[in-house]
């Protein structure tokens, strides 16, 4: 189950970890997100998960979003939470409407 709020927190933490690496930072970053395999994942809330309920996903294979835009490392650092939220929102939208 992909829980959007939990996913935003996880992506935010991953971005912070990458930004905190002791390595030279690139001038620009093109953040993107994906899920592979996506066939067994549904979007919902933790309350939706029970031991006697199953979900069938219409997705097949992977869901990968293109890196449509790049941001400076400083912009990503200054707006990490917003970047994480937008990435998850785009992933959820793609999962709900998997057509190209």
C-alpha cells in the first residue's frame, strides 16, 4: 500500500540523506521517482489495510516518471519538503491514471 503522507516523509528523508552526503554536489539535480514493480501496490490509507482484504492493481510492471525539470542543489535543499510532496503527487497521479 502506498500511503501518500508516509511516502512524502520517506522521499523527504531520502532527499535529505542524498544532500548530506560528504561528496561534491552537482550544480543541478533532476529529481524523479518510480516504483518497480508496481503491480502489487495500491494508493490508499493505512486504515484501508486489513488482514482479510485484498486489492487488485491494474498496473503492470514499473511506474517511472521522467525527470522533466532540474533544480539547483540550493533550490532542492531549500525546498526539500515541497520537492518530495510534488514527486509523490506525480507518482500517485500516474498510478491512478497509468496511460501515457
